[in-house]
């Protein structure tokens, strides 16, 4: 709204849905996947709908998308792996592997193998930490470049 990038601010789920839809030219499909917290009058409605229709996002449970929820590192990995439609195992694991949720492990290690999403230092991944807008920009840049 204010014309600033705000690189250190955490990215929200609906913001990342827009980025993925635009970066990968995802198109609307006939099926409707609606979330109770996504109103058709909001700026992000079409982006969330398209991302859901393409199987990129599933929400956070009970028909809720999670509007304004900060995106975690493990969740960004899941969404990107779905866009890429890739799943690769890794022999090298992060020191904090036990903190990575089971639903996200394959995605985290797929992106690690592709060199798209790396650790945060000292061999850790910090799966539950929020992703900043600057980190998101770098990740999407790496995806497009590859």
C-alpha cells in the first residue's frame, strides 16, 4: 500500500500465493476451492483461488486458508515443491531435522538438493521461522533462474 518493499517484514500466505501465481503463470481452473477466510472482495482472492485450484496451497485446516498468517520456511518449501512438481530424497540432513514437520520434509530436502532453499547457518534449517520478504524474493529469483 505504501510503495515500500519492506524486506525485513515476514511474508504473508496470501502475498506468496500472488507471487507464485504470477511468477509461474498459473491459470484458473474450473473447480472452486473456497476458504472461509478468503472473501471475494479482497485483493488476494483470485490469487489464492488459482493457487488452490492448482494444488499449490491447501490451507491450514478446517476450510481456513490462513489470511495474514506469516509463512514459515517449511511451508514455503511445500508450496514451491508443489509448483515444481518435484520430490527428491537427500542423504544430507539438517541438524534440526527433527523440528521439520513430516508433511514438509520431502519438500525441504527437494529444494535443498535443487539449491533453491538452503539452511540458515550451523547446519540448521529453522523450519518454523517466518520467511522475510527479502528471502522470498531471493528464493523466487533462484527458481526462475533455474
